[in-house]
């Protein structure tokens, strides 16, 4: 379909229209970087028209503009039941994205002060870099489902967008410097892991082989044409080349690439378009090919006469009045190559009955092991609509049996030994409105930290732009430190994410497998959250579920079966966050009740760590009265967590109870040790906990005179 559409639009839309759009994009990018007045050169340019401190990035714009112009007729002709997405790996092409959104009218639709008129054009040019929208590619610019600048995951994210979406084409623009990143390098061949996993859409990678990174030549640019062809062929791709100088040839190359592009998951070579237009094309000759083209090649044209003359000639070479009318609208000959604005997709319906559904799952899971109940939750979710599980070769190890009756993996569960790819595929999937889960070892999850943080930034910008909520980002971290060798012990992902302070983050620490099943059910129903579920695969201890509703709603609950009844301050408060901590502290609580029946005990389970945060800083942060109701005002507290104790201290912030709080959690042993030794080191062995509890609750001994 896509190849036929490209060939048809190549016949119907004149090359001159596409070339004019490319020139208009180049001009508007340059004007945004340099001009503070006279946006159409309606009068002779003067130094007063030029910004005194130009900022932004020119180098990536000309290659991006050629591709956007070539895709324009195709985008305009896409049938209503098909979608074409453009994802930018480089966030620096913000001027291109703004210029394109202005020419199509999308920018003015979202921001009336940037409407296609004289005032809107002046605001576009003079206001860059914009304080309201920014100067990089983000969802603040209409039509951009991906925030550029993450440097690496764009191709894999594009692959995620087309999974289970045969109607979708994602064109991914990748810088040649970005091709040096591990995530991009792995993305080419990793598509083999998607063979036989469903009916998918198509990805057309476009490598912007402009020859330079920010500071010098890219590695990819050192390959000869024969070596480059051999490289892509070996990765399962058929390269199609264009220098972008001849618009007709570029459009033919796009059509040729689409002709041989295969839907994702088809075990045949697919195409990659390689655009070799030089970085910063159009830059004054004395600066071409130098690192200066990366940002603003002319550093201070307002004050340097030679630079001013060069800028004046450069701007005039585009003949802007032949491209835009005095009222700031595209000239008629550009219109056939410009797509019309498309409305943002409808939002997902708000989830209802999350707590009820989750508690029902927990009741059915009661008393059964992780290996039974968690796969059941995932299978049930897959039956409800589009859903995928991504795991770095660890499903069987994590006791997640997602195979069919013949022992073959279910098509909606994909394994590839690359954490970044798992995240990026899940990101592309969720950013296009579908639900996904990443399941991995706790120790290896920190590899994806930067990608998670970038997606949280992206989601925050989406909310600021008023866009509809999307499915949550959900991770299941299992194979925890307590049962692993030293190389497989690292609970630091949650530490770093909590330190970031994102209000949508929830770190769930269920006490048993039934609560893990409930936590996953709950997390996969919610929208626009980032939920990390931390749950061991070995846990066999189960706890009463009478407080599960409260744990899901508020993230914390007092367990009455281990708590002394009645009001008043207890003698000791035990609080668990996680399954092994709950196993250890409930064992301690039962022994205290048996051997010290007069001790007034309160037992609290923290199901969501963010409930401990300072009042008002997170949605579930306990209010002052609720915090005192759980943690008292004078009693000693022993809180055990699956993660680092520092996480708890940091969350509590200014309302930290001080010396009456003892936090126990993972401590790096510094060398290989047994599981029993690790528990003793962390203070979570039975003997150590008993000694701590008795020390905290024994009355002080009087010294003899």
C-alpha cells in the first residue's frame, strides 16, 4: 500500500512543490535561529534585525527538511484508516519541526498566537528558542509522538509503534552519530526476535548520513559505499541511497525504499533509506564541513560585518517572498506538497473498577505461588485487548511460563537479551495507546534508567501540552537480591527513580504472590503512571487479605491480625515494604506476641513506597494525621524494605521520625556471600531482628550507685 501511495503521489504532486516546501523549511529554520525582525526580508536586512545571541542547531535541519518535504505528499494522501508517523532521533531538529508544523497549520491550531498570518510568522521567528514550547522536538510541537534527543532508542521505539498495527508506517530519522549507540546498533538485527509474533506495521529507517557528529566525523561516514552496503545487508536491510540534492531522485528513492520495506516480523530483508546530504547544507562555503555547522555557523552576525554580509546573502538566497505571502501563508504552489492537519487521536476511556478487579484477582490467587498467579494475570490481560510482555531472555528464569499448549512462546511475549530494546519496544507500544509490561531481573533493570527517565519527561510534557493520557509504563522486577549472587544484586533502579520526584511514579512492594497479582492487575489498568512492581519469585508465605483494598487505594495499611487492639501509642511499630521483609517481620511479630504478650505492637505494611513521601509531594503521600495513625509519635519503628534503606530516609524528608526509626534493607556485601549471610548483614535474620526488637523495647536498666 505504501509503495503504491508513494508512486501515485510522485505522479500527481509536482517536484517543484516539494522543492519549494524544502526551501521554505530551510528558510524558516534559518530565520528562527537568526532573525528578531523582518521575517520575510520585506526590506533590506540590517544588523538590528539580527539576534545578538543566536542559539539553536542548524546542522541537522537541511537533511530533516528534505525528508519532511518528500514525505509531505504521502502524508497528505494517507487514507483515514491508515497512519504515518515520523519519529525524530535527533531532538536538535526543533526548528524543522516548528517550521513544518507552521506550514501545515498544526502549530497555529494548537497555539493561536502562531497562526498562519503576519503576526504568527513574526512570533515564530522572533520567539525562537521558545520559552513556551521549547526549541527541541517534544510533544509540545503538534504531531510528535516521540521526544527527540534521547540518542539511541528512536529506531526501537519506532518498531514498538507498529507492533500489532498493520495499518501504520513509522518513518524514523536517525543521525549517523546515533548509529554509534548500542541501542540503535542492536535495533537493526533485533527485528529477528519479532518473527512470528503477530501482524505488524512497517518501519522505514532513514539514516541521515551527513558525515559528522557534533565534534567531528561520524564512524559511519568512514565506510565506503561498498562497506556501507555490506554493513546494512549483513544486518538484514537493503540500503537505498540519495544525496537529497535532486528532489525528484529523492522522491524516487523514498518510493523505492517503501517498495522493499517489509512489515515488521517478516523474515525478509527490509529497506533503509540513506540520505547523504551534507550536514548544515547551504552554510557559507568557508564554514561547510566544519564542526561550526552543528549549531549556529555564524556566531555573531549582528556585530561582525563579514558575518552579517554572509547571513544576508544566505537568507536572501531562499527568496522567501516567493515561498510565503506577506500575510505569512504558504504560496499556492507549496500547498499540494503539504499535509493537512490531523486531529490528535481520541484518548483512552478512564479505567473504572481497578481496586475491585485487583482484589478479586488476589482472592483467587490466595495461597498459590508466584509461578502460577503472575502468568495467569498476564494471560488474562492479553485476552482483554492489545497487550505485550517484553523480557530480556528471563521469562523462564523468572518463573513466568508464557507458553502455549505445545510449549511454544505465546506471540504477545517477546524476549531479546537487551534491556534497552525491551524498554524501547514497550515505549513505542504504550505511546501508541496499547498496554505493555517489561519483566526483568531487579539487578539488570538499572540499565534502562536513562530511558525510563526520558520517557517520564516525555509524559510530563504531554500532560503540559494537554494531550490525552496513555497506558502506564509498568515494570515487574523480580529475581531479587536476596536469592542471587553478588553480580545479580542491585535494587538501585527504584532509588534513582524515587530521587527524581516524578509524581506519577509508584513503587509497589507487595507482601505475597496474591498481592503481586493484584498489584500487576491494578498497574496495568491505570493510565499515565510509571509503576515499578518489586516482587520475588521465591515467596511462599501468604498473609490475610482483609486490608488489601486499603493497600491498593492508599499504598499502606495497618494489619489488624498482628496489631494490639485499641487506641494509644504502641510500644513498637513494625513496618514492612516487600515480600521478604514481610516474611521476616511477621515472623518477628508472631514471636513477640507469643513470648511478650504484654507488648503493645502495631504492624504496618507499605504496599506503595510513595505513601511515605512528604505530605503534598506525591498523590499517595500520607497526610499528617494518617502518618501519625500509622507510625505514631513516640514509639520506636523498625521498617524493613527490599531496597536500599536510603530510599526510605529520602522519601520521609522533613517528617523523618528521627532516631526512633530504624530502617533495614539491602546492603552490598562487597564479596560473594551465602543468602543467610546476606540476610544477617542486612539485619533481616531472625536472631538479629529479635535482638533489635528487644533492645528497642526493654526498659533502660538503672545504674547502681
